[in-house]
C-alpha cells in the first residue's frame, strides 16, 4: 500500500507544493503582468459559459430548426450544433484569446505531451479506480435515464459511432478549456489553488446530470487538474474522459430497447 500512499501524496499535498513553487518562480520571472492574464482568463471563461448556455443548447437548435418527422437525423443534427458550440467555446475562443495576448504562446497551455510519458501509470491507476464506480452507476435507473445523451445511439453502428466522435471532440475541447486554458492562465496568480477555482465552473456544467456524477466531478476535477499541471499536458485527462464516456454509453446502450421498439429512454 506504500505505492498508493505515495501516489496520493503526489496527487495532493506534494503535487500542490511543487505547483506552488513553479508558480512563484514564474511570478519572479514575469513580474506583475500575470494579473492582467488572470482577469482576461476569468472574463473569457464567464463569456464562453454564458454563450454556451444561451446559444449553444439544443433548445436553441430546436427553435431555429424545429423537429421534422421526415428527417430521421434531426436529433443527431441537434447534437452537431451542441458539439460545434462546445468546440468553438472551449477551444476556438480561448485559442484566439491566447493569440491576442502579448507574450503568451499556445504551446505553453498544456497542448503538448509534456511529461505525460512519465506519469502514465498515475492515469492508468485513476482509470482503474473509476471503472468500478462506472459499473455500479450503470445499474441505477438514473444512469439509464441519462445516457446515452443521443437517444438513437442504439439505432445503428453509424449512429453510435457518429455520436461517439462528436462526444469525444467536445471532451477534448473541454479538457483544453478547463485543464489547459484556465489552469495555465490562472497558475501564476493562484498557484495550486487555480485547480479549485477551475473546479467550480467545471462542477457546475454537470448540474442536471445525476447528483452522484456532479459530486464525482469535484473529485475528478481536482485529480485531473493536478495531473494536468504536473504533467504539463491535457492529453491524459482527455483520454480518461473519452474512455470513461465511451464505456458509460456502451453500457447504457446495452440496456436500451431493440431499435425496432424505439430509442433509448434518455432524458436528454
């Protein structure tokens, strides 16, 4: 069990101290310019999340393009709209902001692989810890009423895999926004506390999902945030997110009715 205690310290107290030391070194190198960066990052986050809430929802797509009984792919198109807004908001807007900021470089925002090769065992361990929780959650009615979001994922392999691609794209964008743009942008001001600042909006985007998942987002947000800052890469977290999401959808689809009997009983 010594290895587990060591891993937990690496993910918590030891890791946060290391992040704080690096943040202090960055402040010493860059002076007070980071204060403007903090304001810009937080303001960008508020704008992005607000735009997604009011323009990027599928309700807006419904109003712009009402359901058509003759269009069997209308529901999938509504998720294309949803995904496009997630990718645009979580990735495109922050990238444009970084490009506009003097002295900031996109490659510094954890988009490379950093020290990921050194930390893959930690990510593997996190995945192994999550799997039993996912399997347990799949037995709950609340789970099958929520997943898959795309109710016609059970209709055909094309429907299922098209949805998985859309789902994966928005997860990659999400990881860049929360674990790249926000953490890197807030690091110099807050040090390791940037993780907990990021976790607030990250948890809130889970509201409306099962309560257990929302609480899980707090733990996952802290763990993935620490890992991203220590490895200097978003890609381990992106892999975990995509892998877990795929497993959850696959388990949910197994419990959906036969396609001839109708779509999955999802509430989304």
